C-alpha cells in the first residue's frame, strides 16, 4: 500500500506538471481514448506509463468526468512522429511543382519534395492525422509480460486492441475537428453538465 501510494503520488505530480494540458490546448489532439466508468486509478496510471514508455513522441491530455468517474486520454503525436507514421502507412501526398507535381507515396527521407510539408498545421488533413494517430496507437506492443486488473499482457501483444477486447479500455474514437473537440471539452470537464447525455 505504501509503495502504491508513493507511485500514485509521483504520477499524480507528473500528470499535474507535465501532462494535464489546459483545456484550450486540446484542439491539437486527434483521438480520444476512454476508460470504463469508475476504473481504478492504478489502471489509469499503468496505461499512462505504457503509452509514455512504448510510444515515442506521444502527447496526452488527460480529462476526468467528475460525476461518472470516466477518464479520457486526448492523444496525438509530435509532427515528426506523424510524418514517420505517414511513411509507414504509405500515404500519398502532393509533390512540389518544381519536382514534377502530381502525387507520390510519402517517404520521410524525402521530405523536401512534398508540397506544404513545412506547415504542420495543414500538411495532413484531419482524417489523415486521425488515421496516423490510430495506426500508431494500435501498433503499440507490450515489451514485458505483466498483469493489470486481472488481465494478462504477453510480450508483443498489442496494448490497445487487447485492452479493448478485455474491456480495460472503453473506446478509441477520432476527434474530427476543432468544433467537435471544443464541444466535447465543454461537456466532458465540468460537473454541471454531468446529467446531460454524453457524446461518447
């Protein structure tokens, strides 16, 4: 119990200082991951640890619905990691006119050939960003055999899919645009809306 409290206090501090982003910054996130109602804090901390350790470049904003007891992880990745994800997914992107124009499968090592790659806000469409983020999340695999909340994870087992199958995670849904995200933010965070129908 003492060890758990120490770990909980430590990671609560980490969440407060590094991961709990202000509400107005949530528009940078592309996918929402939610946990079942009243999940224990240790499970949430464990998932946070796994994501931070196993997913380079991940960015997480954590929200909590006070009345229903539901945690939500708003997730995205750094632009560099998104670009590498586009390479892995073999997305087609437009080529600059000086290099012949048209479309070509995206290669991270050939960044300079692609039209608009300098602007991280517009290079990917919203749908492309969400596809990349979901791909990166579902690609995360366990590196050490372990157990959480009675669910065993084996080496190389996909973290997200296995968690969904065993109901450790409730859902993983895309956030389509800033307007949708702002509406989710307003309904998600504040207790005065707790009795309204939730958008997830």
